[in-house]
C-alpha cells in the first residue's frame, strides 16, 4: 500500500494564517461495500480463465472549503479488495484527487497545488483493465504532485498579463520498465487584450509556453512554443484570426530552442447558442488544422472539435492536473480514451484528435453519445543519450461511448454504459528506454469492448443499493485476447456529521 501524502495542504493553511478548526470545512464521509463475481479475474484467454468472488470495501472522505482567500477540495478513497479463491491477490489501493488555491495577493497572485493518486494501465499491448479488481500485472499507481503560482493582472489600462509556473513530480509504483519517474517544470505567460473590459477593433495575444520533463533514465524532453495572434473584430460575434510564431521540433532530440516557424489563419464566431472557431496553418510537421464548434442549450449540448499538436503523455497528464477543480462544481465529462498511452516512456508524437459529442436531457432520461478518432504520428522514443534504435509506426484509435440513464421511478435509476475502441498499436514489449538499442517491434490491430448495465435504488436519503452486470472483450492482439463476464452488488452509505 502506498503512503498518502498531501504536503501542500498544511503549507497553504499556514501561509493563509488559518487553522483547520476555524475553517468552514465541509466533511463528507461515505463507504461502499461491494461483492463482485468475475469469470476471468486475470483477463486471460479461454482455457486459462479463473473465476473469483471479490469483496470490495472502500471508505471515502471528501473535504471541501471555499472561503475568502482559500479553496480546498480533497477526495480520498481507501480501496481494499479481498479475493475468496486466492488471498495472495488481496490488495489495498489509495485513490486521491485534491487541489488547493490560495490567494496570496487577491486574485492577482494565487498559489495553486494539486495532488493525485490513481491506478492506470501502463502498457497498451498488455491486458487493459477498467478497474483494480482484475489482476493483470499491467496496473500501477501513478502519483502526481504539482505546485506553483498563477497570476492575472490588468496592465496598460486595456490589457491583461496572466500565466502560471508549475513544478511537478510523477512517480510510478510498478515494475514496468518504461514507467520512468518524471520531474517536470512547465509554465505559460501571456499578454492579451482585456475582452471583458471592451471589444477593440483589433485585439491581440502574445504568449510563450515552456514544458520540460526530466526522466529517470531517458534524457530530458523540452517542448516550447511562442506566438502572436491578432483578431480583427468585424462585430461582437465575428472575428478574423491570424497567428505567427515559433515551435520547438520534438522529433529533434538535439533541439533545445524554438527553431521552427508556424502560422495560422481562420475565424471565430458566436451566433445564438453556438460558437465556432476554425483555423488552418503550417507547423514543422506539415499543414495543420483546428476546428471547434459548440452549441449549448438548457436541455442539450453538442460539440465537434479537431486539433493537431505536438505532445507527450506526461504533457497531457500535467495539463489536466494543472487546472484545479472548482469546489462544489461537477467536472466536465471526459472524452473517450484511445488506450494508447505509455506513461513514463518518454515518447514524443504529433497528436491529431477529433471528437464529437451529443448530450440530451429528456423527461426522466439522459443520453450522451461521444465519438473520437486519434492519430499519434511521427513518434520518437527517447532513451539515455539518444533515440531507441527502432523506428516507431504511427498509431491510431477510433471508437466511442454511449451512456443512457433512465429514472425508472422516484427511487430507481437504470444506467447503461458502452465503450468500443478499435486500435492500431505498436507492440513495444521487450523494448527498454536506454537509447541506442533496438527491439523486435511488431504492429497489430485489436478491438476493445466494455458494456455495463446498472440499477441504482435509493434505500434512504444517504443509502444506495446498486446491482450491475458487465462484459469485457478484447480480440486481435499479439499478446493476449480475453473476454470477461462480471456481476456486482453494492451498498453505499454517506454519513451525516
């Protein structure tokens, strides 16, 4: 079991001059007791399946504070799993999602900290589990901690200077050779027109972004870009856009500067409930496109988006944790996962990602349909002192998810969740992050399917009984194909303090 540490909370409380008892702190404890049956606990192919009965005990503690000068949100779960057939599988997991925002100089200067512990799949070519119940040997703790200042200040009467600087650490508790621990430093500074104050005919944004990842074995990765964007505002709802800037080429391991030019041209518009932004341009990897359309209504939401950007897995993870959750607000639904990431593997690539989503709220019914396509092109794996001595193929995933929720009565809710992903994956089993060595690189195409049906029944104001069925399937892989049927019954209770 991993030790739980959240050192930023006492530090922020001390800086704010607050003591925990004096805070208006909401304490929300709860517990889940679940009995689970699975006919394939290790996600093995037919003929090697083992069934199991698993008892899950998961107490949870939620702490929330949103007061003058300090906002804190801590969500911690201690998940214990007990296996009836083989107690050697018994395990305990920590799960933490937390953030804190301290006003140092009001909203002009804030100190932001975040910490997370979650269990993730480390290798896409091995068995991909959706929970900790399956013993696949492919899951491990990912522990992330970040802290740094963010600021926003009006300057020159009609402009805003804002940005952030963050130091972060990512640790992996796993034997997976590619899961290297990472020290990171990243930040952004931008000077732009204050569009909340007024709408000039020509508005601008001048920005610089820096990301550095220092891997445990591999050399460091640096990703930088800067740009000047001008907008010619023809009306309150329509503007022509032009952008020019510089990129660092993440395919060039020797590059430590921004030597590649970039440009974009396009428009943005807002009409009624819709807003749209579209650009086309050129970056070092070729012609680039970006598009975003969103329509928001009281009972529906629609979204289409496409983006092309140079990135790494760690960059995506830290960008997500670097934006603190707002206490008391529900997070936005996550897009479908392509299940292609290799955390800690020091892989650089150009991400080309398209998403489409529909959310509808009808009488006693909610529907969400999301589709995606994800290409990872121009991939480079960095080792110690150079690249891996094997060229990586481009990878692709596409698929979608469907969520249906129906209020069957005053106390009962029925929910169906379906996920399907088609992947074209590099098999990097046996490859090591030490540079200059080659490995037997193979490529395969597989399909992942995950279906789940749940019935929730409110036994009381704070007590819920859930019964569920599920099915997992994977076929087409080089290492292991499997399917699994599982069933669960769960009792959840929230305590009153």
